[in-house]
């Protein structure tokens, strides 16, 4: 659905359509491609694909569809018409792409803040068996259990830490490393109760969609191809709408239970908790270091390996890590 328009007398505020990429009826214009792929789309204004757009009757110019989000997490599309042909050169396209990512980050931050600062949450226990997930595919291939131990956003992709039980960890790592949705995979350390893998540059539709609807994935355990998950959403959110949004991507999602849960008076996920005042990036780096065994003795992973997984410079990693440690220690000793 067109929410708003400006800049043209023939562009009404609501030209028809719908709000989700799974039910698009507003033609097959560039906005459809932008929603589905997360990439900027540019076409000529006289292209049949934009025949239903109000700017089409001008018969000239260019149309750009800017996805508002990052990667597979797209919250909407900004459609822009220019009267000149080939109006959107590399400079304009780069600017629009940056604008779209910025809007997406802002929406994600708003959703995340609402969840973090909520007085209470609704906890949803669900199950899905969607082979679009690398963890489901690897678990099914090796008849084993894979548990998600931690996840951190790295640009448009994710850094995952997973514990493997019931299969040769080397074989699981090899399968994950060869998966098209994973850039690289390595073993982090071996524990008595399992083996931990680090999957870097992961394209995860589950995490992308969860973040897009303002929910938080608390746990995910994949057992022989079936994934059991626990989500948290703010009590103030429309739970039915969030479940419907998740099912638009995962049609076989089955919600088994939900319960209201009040947040504790103090804790790391509320304003007065241990992480209050720490930036999101500092917390991400600190959690990644912990999950990867950086604080074990001897260390299970090096600073260089951490920086590589997070796709940041070594000096940047050390800066975030030291500031995060200082923040935690100052809360104990001052």
C-alpha cells in the first residue's frame, strides 16, 4: 500500500496495493523486486512494469525503487520518479542505497529498543522445518543436533556460534563451510558436552525476519532437520500480526505455546542492567569474544580471528573490547 507521496499533482496518497511482499498486487514493478531482493531497482518510466504507477502517464523519465532496510530485512520501499531519462547515475544510486540502509537501521533500532526496554514480554515457543536454514540442512544431513549459542549482526549478514552434538564435528563444519549461505566456517573449541563452530557471513532468513518484525530469537535447537525456537516480543506488540509476518516467510511455522513474562527489576537487558551505557557494538564484540572462547585459558580464539569474524579491523576490535570490559569493571569497583 502506498503510505504517502509528494512532488507530483497526479500522485494520490494511496494508489492501491498491499503491505507485504508475499501478497503484492501492485503490479510487478521495481518495488516488487526491491522488496524481494533488498536491492535498488531502476527502470525507465515508460517501462510496462511501472504502468500502474501514477508517474507513468508522464511517459518519460526514470523510476528508482529504494528498499528501506538491509539485506533480506526490508521494511518498505521508497519509489522516486525523475523527469529525465537515465537520471540515476552511480552517485545518485549510491546515495539512495545509503539512505535505504540508514532508514532500515533506524527502524531496527526502534524495534530493538522497544523490546529491550519493555516491562514485559510474550514468549513464543515454535517449531519449523524449513530447509532454507543452513543449520537445518546441516543437522538433517548428519542426523545430529545443532544449538545456536549466540549470534551477532555483521553488516547484511550474521556471525553464528553453534554447538554440535551427535555427529563428527569436522564433517558438520565441512558441510557448513560448503553451504552457499555461509562465507566461512571454523571450529572454535571442543567441550565435553559438544563442539562449537563459528559460521561467519551467514545469510539467515530466520534472523533477518525476526529482527524485521521487532522480535528477538532467544534460542534455536535444530534436531535432525526440525528447529525448535523461542521468540520474545514486547507485550505491547500485536502478537498475531508478528506470527503472521513470520509465517509469510516460514509457512510451516507452528506456535506451540506462548506465555506472558514480566522482566526482572534488574538484569543485562533492561535500562538499569550491567550493559546500561554500553554501545550495541561494544556489547556485540564482548559477547562474540565470550562465545568464541577468547576469555578461556589458553585462549580458544585469537583477536585476529575475532576481528575477521566480525569483519572489522583489529584495532577497532581491541578498542570496543577494552571499553566494554572497563564499563563492566567500573560497575563492580566504583
